């Protein structure tokens, strides 16, 4: 066989694997090749993460043409929705851990029952938020510091987005259920559908089309809600009528308060992790703001580039969480641990490649978003310094998600609390303000703190106590 024939055969093989991963034909991950299992779970989860990021990009593109007040309203509302995202992500982590454990135990009925309890919990929490958003949208905007003219003109956007938060909550929660069951392709496809509709409906409802009147900012809220709502309907169809591993039947629908309580306990840890990390960035921005708008602009652009570029890495981290949960349920803790180390190694290879791209291409990347010399210089410096910690971060993010997959949300929560609030923020202040390093001090603090958190996570993971967690 010639080299070209071998290459062609290898390409065909990987294309077939990719197709299998996207279609979700393979759902057994507690036996067979670990490398294959990682690939089959990572591909749809990576694509899912990219699709989730598309909502913000599409909305920002179309709403940006409506003026400053429209953008301000979206920004204020998004800051409130961050709390909902945090709760949704935290609860979805809990759902993934519990469902994965039951699936690993080959107890499909218990997995379906736990999934139904997770949905009850999401609906109950979102109902409280909906009522608050519908009746107190103006008050919430006023509390956020919005001008009276802005509130009177655009409060409907906030009212719709908060009032319909159940579609956000359910989208997160049900995708967490599918990830736990190993049906990551359904989670991915639900976001494909939601994004496709959002891309079509956003310009249609904002600017009008034919008999459809222009609704402005209200149209943007409706487009996002309808898109996400259709994604949820797609999820529910496969959850109740599909032929996957997990299918909810009438016998699974009884309310089980102990399981709901367990999910709430696990979910609170996941929510705390996200809130702690998010709040730390607010403090860092506050420090950087001392050095002027150019520093802030450069930092903001760099962070957006960083977040988008590491989405595939988060997909692999989520895959590790599912593998840990299922293999612990199958009484194979050693296979679970081996899956984590292999996933972390592949993640490290990916982020090592990103490090090289960022370090040598930072100036060109930042220049795409802004041409101001000082902004580009600051963004370039930020990108180059922060990417130096990627090798450690690759392991840290996989291991943190693996703790969550095992049902140990307490350990990564404490790591984030100590690493971000007690170490990163004080270090950033000392380097930037006391030692007069300026914004560069903040960038070094991020790289150093992320690396230290990752090393601490590795040491705790090696102790193996996560293998003993019961969910």
C-alpha cells in the first residue's frame, strides 16, 4: 500500500468516526477503547459549546445597529441573566453527574427518574425568576442604574428575557441530562436548531419583513426566546419519544423530594464555582480600569478571543465528566481515572497549539478587532502572557469537570474560592498597583493563579477521594 493510499484510508476512517460521533450512534463508554470514547463524546460537546457561544455573537451583531440604548439594555439584562446562567450550569452539572452514575450502573429507569426530577427542579426555580421578571422588570433595570428614558423605551426586552428564562434553564438542564446519558449529539443538535432559528428570526423580527412589522429590541428578545424554545421542544421530544438510552415514561414522573434535594445540593456547588469565577473577573476589570480605556479595551478583546478559542477544550472537559460518572457507576474507578488523564493530555496538546498561535500571532489577532495602536499593544501583551499558563490550565479544567462528574462539586468550589478570591485578586492588585507593573501585573496574576489552581487540582485528584463520592 502506498503512502498516499494509507493517508486516504486514514482520513476516511476519521471521517467515519466523526460522523458516528455527530449522529450519536455509539453510546457505550464503560467498555472498549478509552481513546474512542473520548473522541465520541468530545466532538459533539465541542460543537455544542460553539453553538452556545453563537447566541451572544448573533444578538450583538443585529442589536448593535439599534443604537446605544438598545446595547445598554442588552448589557444590563445580560448581567442579570448571568445569575440564571450560573444556576442553569450548576444544576446541569448535577444532572450530568447523577444520570451518568445511574447509566453506568445500567439502571436506565433510575437515570430517567433522576432526569425527570432535574426538570422539575429547573421549572420550579425558573418560575420564581419569571414572575419577578414579568412584574418587576422596570424596577430591576432601575436598580441596575438604567436611565428613566431607557427603562420606558426598552423594558419589554428585559421583561421577555427574564419572563421566559425557563427556556434557558431547561436548555441547560436537559442538555446536562443527555450528556450524562452519553447522548451528547442530541444536546448538540438542540443548539444547532435553536441557533439556526435565532439567526433567521433576529433580523426578521428586529427590522421587519413583508407582513411582519419591525419590533426593534423586543423582536430580538422574541427571536432568542423562540429559538431556544424550539431547541427545548426538540430535547423534550427525544427525552419522551426518542429511542436513546434514556427515555422518560409515565412511571418516572412521580416527584421524588430526596433526589431533588440531592440535585439541589450538588447544583449549588456547581453554581458557586461559576459565580466565584465570574465575580473574580469583575474585580480584575476594576483594577485594570485604573489604567485607562485603552488598557480596558485591549483586555476585553483579548479575553473574548481567549474564551472563544478554548471552547473546544471545555468540550473535552465535559466529555471527561461524563466518562467519570458512567465508569464510577459501572464500578470501574481505575478506568474513570485513566479516562481523565488521557483526556487531559489531549487537551494539553490542543492548548499547546493554541499557545503557539496566540504567542506568535497575538498582534495580528487583536488587530482584527481594533486598529488603535495602544489597544492592540495591550491586547497583544494580555494574550501572550495569559496563554503561557495554558499547559497547566488544560489539566486543571479537565480535572475540575471530572470532580463535578464524580459528584464532588465541593472540591472545585473551594479551589476556585481560594485560587481566585484569596490568591488571584490580591496578587493582581499587588503586581499592578503596589509593584507598579500596571495591567501587565493583572495578566501575570491570571496566568500564575490559573496554573497554581491546576496544580492543586492535580494533587487533590491523585488522592482519589472523588472515587468514594456517592450520588
